[in-house]
C-alpha cells in the first residue's frame, strides 16, 4: 500500500449522474479528493467509462510510476530523458491469489494486518467511503480522525 493504511485528514467528493437514461437510480461518476499530511490522492470511479479500468498513477518529488494493465509500469525518474516501460514481477505466494492468501490467514501462517485485505485497512477504506458519501451529499469537505481516536 502506498501510505501504509494511513487515514486521510480530509475527504472531498463530487458525484454526478451523467447518463440517467442508462443509470436512472445511481450516480455514475465520482471524484474523491483525499488530503494527507504529506500527500494528496485523487480517486475516480465510474459506471460510465467505455471499459473497465483499474490503474494507478503515483507522482513523487523525483519521478512517477503509472500502471499499465496487470503487469507493466511506465516509469520516469528526474534523471531520465524518457519514460521506460518495465514488466512488474508477480507477487509471491501467499499474496499471489486471493484463495491462497485466505488459506494462509485462516491457517495462521500469516497475520493479516496493514495489508490490502486486512480488517484495519478496510476500516479506513469504509471511513473514506462514508466520508465521501457525506461530502457529496452536503457539498462540504469532511475531516477525519482514525477510528478509536
């Protein structure tokens, strides 16, 4: 995970219904701005795109990495003249697939804490989604604190 499960300080969201004839009962676009102490994340979701996308762009102070499909990255560092396309190495077991991961957690071989499938991570995700719904409903930014604080 990019920020190790850290909850954002605030969440601002805008939703739209761009195709009411196709999606009459739901918003089909959402833009969510997450502000962290030292970073900003923009999450975009849509029922409206012509094909499914599950990509990510990460920009740092000296370069960027952009996912391309399931196993490629476009990378560029400040000292590079051009970006380069690299093949990402696959995850090793038990992280390589969801059923192997689940079996490792259930058998006690690994502790699910702070990773993408962990309860603590998903509590933060639900906190973000709840704040995004409230922000979209009210038109205001929602400030967050970690659950239990």
